[in-house]
């Protein structure tokens, strides 16, 4: 092949690359930042665990659980809705039986 033909093919490939580069390499999704739930405080030391108090027994916990039904913070022992007498789950049960 002649040199001008090779240059033309190369330029054509470069133009196509810039036209379709967004489709070839989709942008990486930005990392979602995790925010502590209400009632949980971050330590002033970097890398320190989150701290919170169980809303059922008042115990200080380093790894708090947030109930998805009532939104309160609980320790390991009371993290399940049945173990902390969850008001949110009771409301869901009432709606379900209607």
C-alpha cells in the first residue's frame, strides 16, 4: 500500500476514535460517599469506628445497626425488628392485613 493511503486510514481511525470515545470507555461512576445515620457520630480520629447508642438498651456500640423500618440505631442484640419491638414493622403488618 502507498504511504498516503496508510496515513488516510490512520487519520480516519483517529477521527472515529474521538467521535465514539465516550461509547468505548464509559466514565467510571463516582464513588458514593457513605454518611453515618442520625444518632451515630464519627470519631475525630481518622479510621476510627463509628459510635452510637442503642435506642433500646442504651448500650454504646462501635458498629451500630440502623433499622430500615423505624430508622433508629441498635446494638447487635437488638438489631432485628422483633428484638426491639419495632413500631415500623407493626405498622407494616397492620397495612398488610387490611
